[in-house]
């Protein structure tokens, strides 16, 4: 039994436009009817589920594609495949958690943006010393405000 794109969208909770995009990237695949309509095998639902879960974790589509392309013959991912993929992304997630915790903890402090418009900038970032570290909100990106 093969599903239309609408049926796969309904089962996966992913918009048809996103499914077409994933197919264009080679993350999922479909067959075609004589009328050139897409038909997805049920195994594609698991691939879409993996894509959704990985995206929720902040994994870029290119990395998701690399992981899926490592499956022999583009087969349906198994539980062991998901376990391997998720293990490979664990370190990145730990780093992201640390960054989010730092952001949460420093949310009300100077972000090192170089605006020099706040009264506290003269205290936290005198002379815009954060600019020497590069563009962007340097302190929120992990630069130590105590290190010149």
C-alpha cells in the first residue's frame, strides 16, 4: 500500500510542502503513478519521523541527510539506526544545553553587542572591548566578559 503526499502529511504531521522539500534533498523518496503523482511507501513515515525528531534537536538537515544516506540501499531506518544516529548527536546536544543554560543565566546581563547605549555598557563592556573578539553578542556566544 502506497500513500499519497496528503496521506503521508496527515500521518506524519508534516506539511506537503516540507515533504516535497525533503524529497528534493533526498531525505525521503517516492514512486510515481502513471499520472506522475507521488506515492510513498509506509517506510517513508519512519524517515519523516526521524527528520522531525532530529530537527527538534537542532540537527541541520545536511547532517540528517548524511545519517540517512548511510543506510544500506536507502532502507527504512530501524530502532538500532535511530539509536546510532542519536548517539552521534549527543555531544552536540550537550553543548547546546550548556549554551542555553548560560544564556538563561546571563539573560539580564550585558550581551557584549557593542551598542554602548546602555548605562551598564560602560561597566560591563567599556570602550566596546567585546568588538575585538568579533561580531555579534560576544558574551552570550560564550566569550568571557572578564577576559579582555
